[in-house]
């Protein structure tokens, strides 16, 4: 059976991370086991995001073995929470098998075996049950290994035909795994009483189902705008069942014998013990009544680091060290605008998203109370992940729903550090929400859009993310887009010109606007952004 190639592994990691980011809050709401601390979705997102960023940092020409090993390593060092640590071990199992060219069925079986072995006291109705159901289900899918071996010694035409057939097998395995995981997820309340009482499915299992559905979509080429997360069937309080005690996590450099003894010590101290890793590097998770002894045990076993201790009943925060704003910018001119307004800027290239470390560093630099302006949907997921990590350090962070640069500029224009933080966030969010955003882009291929078929070289005018106008010139499309945006009202129009914009593009739009709406105020900035000749905002 054909294995996932390095490009497919990268695509899967990113798709799964983005999908978990989008479903984070819904999965958090399901979290009642092992403790109802409402963070399983967040932890799974951060775990898979760490894996995705690790493989994306690799050179393009590395082989499959390196990509799989890096995926496993990224998940291990970034694993957070009970479910995140278990999922990191499942990815390790996949990597162990698939890096050597074996099939996905064997990889899922190894993933389920390693994940269960990592948990000191396995419980049914959890992510372990969902993973094992997926692994069992795919063992029934036939593999045409003989056909693959024959193709290796045949001509290109025969080999191509066989590979197409084998790809169908890989797709069948992926579909079976995703379907079995979803079915097993629905059965989790029948296996675990606390889920049934709370009217929810297992949160970790819901996250794993999304990860496997993402894999299916990468392999089959299917697409989904939405991943289903079963909603609670009754009203629950995520913190209601959290008792006293601490969640202790750390990475540990130690040999196998020392880790075996550490498992025994930690198992006697508390519960929810999960130890994953190998080859000298381990990730340890446990819930204990007192955090000190759990850390002291790690010191006896080896060298612990990245130690995180969370009081399960209440998260405490350090006092505010000042108010700040973090803004993501995709052009030098835009970055300068935000910096002039006092924001800490995270730069990104057009068409890319900022890295998690860069976003986290900016939040920590900005102060103790921080508003984050992602100014892009992709950057929003990274900002949310970084904010969650920063909150563990006591930083108060609010990620505002700014999906475009002009919305970020509108929010920053009303920012007042002397207001109460919550009131300031409401004012900034309101300003961004009342700003419609548009932009121009030149099509590089033929495509079907909501405004019709476009061809290479056509100018597309988008309003609030949807193609609204297709035309032949930037000037023509810019005026049409502005006409439509101001038709619904507005007092201020903002134009941000790009690096490739014609010299008089903004002047042309300004002259047109003066003729049709002389009452509207106009502001023009040189954003120097690539890819988008003009950004438009209407407030």
C-alpha cells in the first residue's frame, strides 16, 4: 500500500491544527473528564499546532522518515493536557511505522497500542476507546501488496494503473478510520458514566475524530468547511467538578529504567498519569494533591524542564504590568502604521501566517493586559493558541475578531489604555465589527467564483471575503467595489495601497468617491503589502 508522502504529512498536520483551532471552544465545552477544567480543545490544538510548525520548518527536500520523526518530536515537546499527551503518543506510533514505508493500517494499530500503554490507568469511553475503534476497523480493509511489488518491475503504464488502485486502498483505510472514530465517539457516553450524566461525548475523542477526518480529507482530496463537534445535550458547568489539586507537566531527560520507577512513584501520588516518549526524552502528565513531590520525583529520575503547574480549581493571574496591543502586519507600511500607534507588530509574508513563537513573544512583550489584532483568519488561530499559553503565565489576553488590516486599524483607533480592560476590548471589537473590508487581487488561474468565472489576469474585487466584482483593470474594479461598500452607508473610507499598485490608483478612487459621496471622509495609507494592490475599509 502506498504511504503518505512528505507533502501530504505536512498538509495533514496543518489541516488538523487549523480544524482543531476552529473547534477549540466547542471541544472545551465537552470537557468533563478526567477533570472538568474546560481546556481539552485548547490543549489538543496546541499539541497538533506544535507538530505542524515543526514539520513546516523542515527543508522541502527531506525524506518521509525525517518528516514523520519531526512530526512525532513536535507533538511530544508541545503536548499539553491529558488528551494532548495521549494524542502525541498516537502520532509517535504512526511515525514509528510509516517512516519505514509500512501501511496506514499498521500505523493506526501501533498508535492505539502505544497510546494505551502510556496511560497508567486506562479508562474506556475516552480518546483511547475512539483510537482503538479506528485501528480495529481498518484491519478489515484489504491491502494489495502483491500488486505493488509487481508494479515495481513493470512498465510505467502498468505501474501507473496499479498505483491508482493502491491509492484507492489508502483512501478506503482513511475513510474507514474516520468513520469508525466518529461512531465510537457517539458511544462514549455509554462507556463512561460522567459523560452520560453531563450529556456530552468525550472531549479528547472528539478532537481525535477531527484529526482522523483531516487525514481522510488530505488523502481523498475531499473538503469540508466545518468539522462536526457534537454539542452537549444538557447544560453543564465546565468547572463544576474540578476538585482541589494540581496538574503537573514537564519534559524529562531520563533513561528507561528511571522512568519506570518514576511511573510507580507518580501513580501512587495521584491520577490521570500519562508518560509518553522514549529514547531519552519524555513528556509527563499527572494530577496530584501537592505539586512539590511530583517535581522532586522527576529530579530523582533525570532532568525535568518546561515544568508547568496548574491549580485545577482556579487559575491565578499575576497583576497587570501595563496595557498593550499586538498587531499582525503583512506589509512594511502597514507595520509602520501599527507601530506608530504603539502596537507591538508581528510581521508575516503575504499568504502566510505568523509562527506561534513569534506571536507568543509579542504578547509577552506587550504587557500584562494585551489586545491581539490578528487581521487575518489564519493568523487568528495562531493568536488564540499563543494567548492560551500566555494566560498560563498570568497575562490577561483578548484576541479580537479582526479578519482584515482595515479592521485592525479601526480597532486601534479607538484603543484607550486608561479605560477598564474589558470596556476597551468592547470598544475595539465594536469598531472592528462596524468596518466592512474589501480588497483587490489579480487572478492567476481560471476559477469559478461567486461573481462568475474568472481567468488569469482578471482583477477580482472582494467584499468581506467574497468575490463581488470581476473586471479588466484595477481602477475599474476599485470604483465598483467602493460603490457597493458605501451603498449601505458609511462615514469613513480607508484605502491601503499595495507594493504593486499603480501610482494613481488611490487618486482615481478618491476622485470617484468625491463625485458620488462628497460627505464621506477619506484616508489613504501606503501599506506596501504584496499580493493585494488595494485594501478598502468602510466604517
